[in-house]
């Protein structure tokens, strides 16, 4: 319907990468800021929370700047699959959950990361 908009695809991918990266970098920071409290709130050992915090922060920054965006997307997709598994099978959370704490958001992030994976983050990246 709007073929002329295709010329802006790479700019759209930069915006997508920025938003995904900010979410993960912030989530990683939350894990690392107080790993003891975070480990209690999500039911994981402190060491795992620190690992997740580092992985999410590094992955988020890599996605934002386009440093091996496909590898970063794969790593973050694994994190999201783990979060979805925990919400569905351990916490028995529904798709929407209570108070909006379902796994729909994790699925959205997984989908956005799939776009980064399949497009290699677009043309504007630092390192392939």
C-alpha cells in the first residue's frame, strides 16, 4: 500500500533495536542493583540473578549499538524463553496474568528479538 516507506526500513530497525536494548539494559541493571532482593522476588539463586543481569545488560547494549546483533538477539531470546517457561509452568501465570504480569510482554520482546535476528539488525550496525 505504501511502497515508498520501504526506504525507511533501516531507520525502523534502529528504533526497534533501541527500544529492545533499553528494556533489556534496564532489566539487567535492576538485577544487578540489588541481586539479593531480586533473587527473592523471582525465586532464583543470587548467582543466577547476577548472571542474568550481566547477560541482559550486555545483550541490550549490543543490540542498541549493533555489535553482533544476531548473537545478542539469540542470547536474549534464550533469556525470554526462560522467563516464559517460568511464568507458565512454575508460577502458573496466564497470558495476561494478574495486574498485567502475564507472559504477553515476554512474547512481544521475543518477537522483536526475532526481527533483529532475521534482519541482522539492519544496515546501521557497528559490527557483524
